[in-house]
C-alpha cells in the first residue's frame, strides 16, 4: 500500500515534475503534488496547507533554488527541502546544503530520491517528537516553577555537601540574599558554628537512613545581619538510578510566630502571677478569720504538690492543684468566727455548719474562669472513696485525682497540727489514720506515696 505524501514542487518543467511523481510512486509513495514557479506562488502554497517535503529545482526563470530555500527559512516552516536539478557543481550543491537544504539529487540519476525522502521524513518526525517533548518539559518546568513560587514557603535543592543548587524566590526573600549570591552557598555561610553542626548531623542522618528529616527549627543570619528563625523539613534527592545526589527541602520563616509565642508566654506568666496573687489574697482572707489554722492551706498545698510530683502529674495539673490547695478552705469565710475559733469540741449543729464550707467555696469559685478545675477540686476535697464524705457523698471514681490528693494532704496536715480544741496529734497518728483507711476513705496509691514521702524522703511541714 502506497504511503500518502504531500509534495510541493518548485519546478518550471511539467515533464520533470511528472518524472519526480513517477519516481516517488516507484518508491512506495502516493504523492499529492502542487507545482509552483514563483516566490508568490510558493508563499501562497505554504500558507494554504502543510507539506511533507519540498522538491526544488535549482534553476528557474527569475526564481532560484537559493531563493526558495531562503523563503522557506523566512516563513519558519519545518519542511525538508531536497534540491533536484541538473549539473550545478559540488560547490553550488554544498552552498544549498549550508543555506538549509536537506539534500541534493541530480535529475539524471533519481535512484536516491526515495531513500532521501524517507530519511528526511523520519528526521522530520524525530524533530517534531523532540519539539513536542521539549515543549512538554518546558510546560512542566513552568508549572513546577509556578507552584514553587506560589506556595509562599522557601524551597531549595542542595548537593551532598549542602551547597544550594536550586531554590525559589521565597527562599531568597527569607535568606535576604540575591539569587546570584545564594547559588552555591553552604549553610556555614549563614549560620553559626553550632547550628551548622546540627544541620550537618540532621542531613547526615537523612543520607544514611533515607528517611525524611523531622521538622527542624534553627536560626539563620541574613546578609544584612538580621536573624531569622526558620522551620525546615527535608528529604534525600536521588537521580534516575536511585543514587543520592543531594537534598531537597521546604523552609518556613517562623520568626514572627516565635515572637508571638514568646509574648504569649510572657502574658501567660503575667496572668499566672496575677492568679497567684489573687489566690494568696483569698488565702490570707481565710486565715484572717481563722488565725488558729493560719498556714494550714499553705502546708496542705506543699504536701499535695509533693504527692502530685511523685505521681508524675503534668506541669499544668500541678499548677492547678497547688492553687486549689492554697484556697481549699475559702468557704470558711461564710462560717461565723466564733465557731472557727471555739476552744472546745464543736456541737453537732456547729459541725454541720462547718461542713458547708466546701459548698460555699465552690459557690464562690464556680463562675471564675480559671484554666484549671479549681472550683471542683475545692468542692470535692472532703469526699471519700466509699461515698461517706460531703457535701455530695461522691465515691472515688466520681472525683478528680487532684481532689483525692488534696483529701489525703488535708487529713494528714489537720491531724498533725494544733487546733483550738486540741493539741497536735503528731505526724505518726496522722499517717496511721490514712493507713487504717487506705482503700476505704483514701486512694491507696496516694496513701502509699504520702507514706513514702514522710518515711523515706523525710518530708516535713514548714512552719
């Protein structure tokens, strides 16, 4: 089956044109041909439709093969031109090739025409495929670059030694260097020695394990001397054969975030101090009404805090427990002072009045927006594991761990300290009380920790 072939013939001889068509058919082609003789006709033909090949005579009246080659080049068409002419000499033939012709064939010997056409069509197809691939690559690179420039974060690629080989504009902005200075720069140029060593170790680990690097915060020094805190993550960069050739990473400027966090921490510290001052004022208010128990809340807070440390409570819960312990008897401001300071044993009615202090303390604190459950801890500090406590007869599983810690600390300190109606019972009777009721009234783990503090770690109440 003959292959279709669109042929533009620059030829003044119709007989020669027919000869070329017959030769092409003998070589397996079915030509669709148009013959032109002038520059104007050739221009129109090139504009009218695409052509597979141009067969061009060298000598035409008023229009030479050189002119035809120049016209095709001017119109920027990728069409092979084969000069088919009589004897023009080797020098003239080479001139045609240098000007853009693909080949030269003598009219008197057309045996090479079929092979020449086949070769030129194959090369044209290869050029078209290469052009298509290059355009696809260009579009891919453009898309890649567009994405990199739109993310806002810095992107970089570096060789095995840590020298920049590629980066986006965001990285230049973060580093404060122009691209021409940043290219090839090593991390030792923009970090101190300690940071550079940490970066080396982090990249070396990625190189050895192949695992992506974890988020890594470090400080860089910009060209103008300013310092920036950045957060980086990076992975190994490999070639097509899987060989490690460097690293690629994403960096983010977190300087402002770090500053905001620092300011937030400062605000929290100021708030904590304000809360502590408020709590202290509350504690002083209670002690002013009940001078016989002055220091009781502070000593309970010290013991509760020590127990919580042994139980490995996190710092935030430790702070909440200490503050709740410091004002756990706040509700006593609602109790008549003559009851609080009575030097003899309380009557049943008086004791019931004293028991209201847990609820009263809760009512005072419940609407204050503490970052800890202080009101609840105060409310529950007289509850017991078996539900025999007050005010709500809650059992162990229904109360906070902090409340159970405060319960034990409160009992031990109260029994070991002087009261208006009795002298101090001493620490051993207090410890015997929690031993006797371990798992009944008091949480067993908390009891064990409390005993260890006094008997092994020599905990003492401060005066």
